[in-house]
C-alpha cells in the first residue's frame, strides 16, 4: 500500500507560481511512475503531467511550457512546478502513483494509476 500526501496548494494571482509536492510512503518509490491530475469545479478529473520510472515526462497541452514535473527518489517525492498560472488552472490537484506496466499514451488516463492522494486546492485569481 502506498500513501501519497500532497502539499503546496493555495491562492495565487494570475501570472504567479506555485510548487506542489507529493510525499510517498514506502521503500520502492523509484519503481512507481508518478502523475498529477486535477479536477476543476463541475469538471471531470483531467491529466496534467506524469513522469516515468526513468524520468521521461509527459504533459497536457494546456500546461506544456508552464508546468514542470520532477521527482527526487531519495526523498520519495514528486513535484509540480507551476508557472504563469491562469484562472482556468483553478482545481484540486491530485498526486497519483502507478505500479502498472505502461503502454503508449497510458499515462494520460486515470486507469493507469493505482494510488491517489487526497488532493490540494489551487486557486488562481484574475
């Protein structure tokens, strides 16, 4: 069982930055692919970014060039650096971990992931 705890959310003005962190329990963090999803008010949960076991990164088109996902296996932590934030980035952001074998495009879907955090709220004011 893996526990994921997100932190770093908050209220920020448009154009500002936030860095989300997700701390994972367990000794095999390096064997997980990690991802971030978000769910805005009245919307479905959507893919934001993912990082594979080997460090390959994937991004939704809506955040490409503004967000950066990274991982520190020594600290069992994955990060999401969010720059140039927009009001439409307002959502609850969820950290997620995958133990499953990946296939082309699989990181974009919630079904790829086994474990989810409780989420952290990000609010971007205009």
